[in-house]
C-alpha cells in the first residue's frame, strides 16, 4: 500500500482491498473509501507560521 495516503475520516494509513466492492480500496479501521494524500510540506509551513506568531508575541510582550 502507498504510505503517503491517509483516511479522510479517521486519519489511519492502513487500507485494504474490499472484495465485495470489486477490489475498491477502503480503510481497514473505519471502512471509508475516501482518502487523501498526506502533505508534509503543508504541515511544515503550518508549523513555521505558528513559530513566527509565537516569536512575534514574545517580542511584543518583552
């Protein structure tokens, strides 16, 4: 299975092929067939924004 995909509902990265649905890929934990690609660059940018806000607040307080 592709490691860069996560379930849209529960966030799990474990998927199985459901034989009753003709081999459609579903989440093994919640059974959902909707998934999204994991974006590490988005998470890094989000952390960078929070770090910048924290530094700005720290400078304002001092």
